[in-house]
């Protein structure tokens, strides 16, 4: 989706090099106008990717890691941030993850996973029914089940 929307550079950080490199190869073939790279977590955490890989800071970091993974990813956030960086947590936990707290501390604008879930539901409802989604009602129903949530 990011490449389709015109992202010029996308870096994949994954603990399994074979899987990440396979994904990068498939995406390069499909989206040749996007620069694709794989950054091993230990290299990303050290900040070395900024100089040796030429990737620079990230406008957007999408977290797909399970809640409170043991991967050393907190250091990546500080090293990868640039002005206006956004951290989007795709983890639907009811509270902030350790990584989203790290992102907030590193001055990212944080989008929590439950916010993502809310808007996925709103978009789907509008797509399927053609009617505007009652986002306030949906937010209240989700908060009843999952609790209140905030950026951090």
C-alpha cells in the first residue's frame, strides 16, 4: 500500500533475514520505482544503517511486532526519527506497547493500534453500506470492550 501511494523508500526490519529478503525481492519486482532494503534488527538498533545503508530517517514507522517483543527495537526509533515522524502501532492491545512508549519518548506522533482498528472498521462500514460511519458510537463501543486508549 505504501509503494502504491508513492513511497520512495521502504526499509524492512525483520529478525528472519531469509523472509525479509524474499519480501524485498518480491516488492522490488512489483514496485521498481520504490527503493527497497532489508535492515537486520541488530544493525538498525546500532544506528549503523544511517551511514552504511544510506536510508536516513523515516517519515513513518509501522510496527507489526507482537506486543512487547524481546527484539531490541527501541533504539531504532531514536536513530530513525526525523522531523514529523509518525509511529503507527498495528498491535491492537488495549494499552500502549513498550515500543509505542519508546516512540512517544523519541518525539514521534504515535497512532495506537486501537485507533487503526477503529478506522479500519469505519472505512469497511462505509465501503459496504455506502453510509457514513458513526465513528463516535464505534469509538465508544470499542472503548467499552478494550478500555480507553491514547497515544501513550
